[in-house]
C-alpha cells in the first residue's frame, strides 16, 4: 500500500486497484479479482463499459457543466427517458444517494407545509438512507446515529413490515413515509407486498407522500427498471443514485404530479446536479440497460443463481437463508460475514456484507453465467473450508 493521507473513515482491504474491465478488477501487482461488489451496486454494466467511456469522451468534448439556470440537451433527454419508463411526471437531478434522500425529505416537508402544516416523516427501523444529517435522521440504525445527535426533529421511527406500528404512528401530522422496498445495508430484507399496499393506502387516506428509496434496489437491479414494479405499489417519490450513472456520480428523485407540484423555483437546488456530463453518461447507461435488453434478461439469470445458492444452502448448514431478488442477493450465514468475505477476498472474489451475518452478491447486471458459476465455485470452496 502506498503512503497516503486518506481520512480514517473506512476499514479497507490491503489492496490497491488500478484498472478494471467488465466483472474483473486488477491490482497494482497484476492480480485479477472477480468483482461482485460493483462499487456497491453502482457499476451496473461492469467496469469501463464501452458505452460509458464513449459517452464520457463524446460529452466531455461538447459540454461538461453549465448552471441549472439554463436547459441543457442531456438533462432534458435523461428526464424524458426516466419519465417514459415510470408512472411519474418529473425528475430532480443531484449527485448522490444522500442528496436524493435530502431532496425527498424536503419535498415531503414542503407538501406537508402546503397541506395543513404537517411535518412528521415516518421511517423504518433497520433502514439506511445516507450519511448527511437529514438522511442520517431517517436511518433507523443506532450505530450510525448515536455519535451525531441531536439529529433532525419531526421524524419518527417505526417497525419495518409491522402494520400495527404503522397504524399506531400514522398521526394526522405525518406528511411522508420513507422506506426501502428491500432493505440493503440492513441485511437484504424484502418489504411484504401487503404491508406496502396498506402503507400506500394509509398515505392516500391521510394525504401523506410515500417515498421509496430505490438507491440500491432500483435501476434494474431487481429485474425491472424501478423496484416498485416488482411490488405492484407505486410510490409518490422515488430516490435513485448508485447504478444510475454506472459509476459516474449522479442521483435523482422521480415524483408524480401530486408531489412534484409542491416545489417552486427557489425551494431546492444544486450546483452540479444534472450537469451535462453526468446526464450523458446516465442516459447511455439507461439506453444500454433498457434497450440493450439487459434488465429483461435478469429474471432468468437471477433464478439460475438463486437455484444454485439454494443448493449450496442444502449442502452447507452454515448457510441459513438466501435473501433478496434479482441481483440484490444476500446469503445469511451462521458465521461472521466479514470473515467469510475476507476468505473470499483471499481467493480473489470481492463480496460485501450487509450487517454482521449477511453476505451480499451484487454482480453487474450484464454478468455472464460463467462469472456467476465462478463466484459460486469460490464461495462454495470457502463454505467448505468453514464447515470442516
Ligand atoms: C447507498 C444508499 C444510500 C446513500 O447513497 P450515497 O450515494 O452513498 O449517498 C441511501 N439509501 C440507500 C438505500 C442506499 O443503499
């Protein structure tokens, strides 16, 4: 490892990467790794996909940044692509997931302000929504919140997938509810479809906005462009980031008319958000995912992968359950997840945990069956080692 001056915010592996192509990463010593972390569900087309590098090259020769006081050809084209494929009517672009969550919270607050002065936001136990003080305030995990209190007021934590907790806390003052359709960092836990349906109808009855945080589970990862399509419940606001730029930083909120009409000029803004370079890359990513039939191929590949994982589960008692959907996959083990991940790392397979007992597989969405098999082979050999 080179001498460096990086702030101590991550426990890093002792490896320095310098290039990548597709599912493969190469360190400074020339070792090849199979990357099933994908920058944490970001590199949805793998590393350095030609559509992405071409979009960066072409757009950087045309226009990189202008102010949001003007229209640019790429933010309009990207907004059109997103809206054509959603049940919503407008998009706000920003630079990250956390910023998308901030925008969603502010939009819900503004909606509440206009509708009787309501301000309470309900959020879920065990959720993850980001690191800024606003997003952290609706992140239902004490380990992230504890050292940074006092946090945002007017927010209330409820129990995930628990109708009684929802009903008890759905007071007249609630202007919005934020939920991940599948909790990512919290351990790959799916929301129940019936819970989401009830949540949606309570939001409608009480004139509150339903926010789906699809930063990790959206942009094709579940086998549909938006995660909500898999659950049959349409939220008022969706937050996106991670896969949206395929590795280039961009985030967004997508909202219906009811929600988005609350914002007027001056309410919210960003200097970089929606800049031409980021939007050109994101448009190239969506074109590839949607029109290149990558999203439509996920169900089949994912079924194959889940079936193989289920086989490993019946072979190795240390595997407790296989969780998730599409290519947001969690393997729950009766073992320290980080130790399993280190053993996989030593065999040149990159994986990431989701909580202390769940190992996450986040391959790029265009992953080949051969690479899926290779990851299973390495993972299986680690399971064997552990079960000895
Ligand atoms: C990663 C993540 C975020 C935060 O996104 P950043 O780009 O890291 O700010 C928010 N919500 C969910 C569900 C995430 O997975």
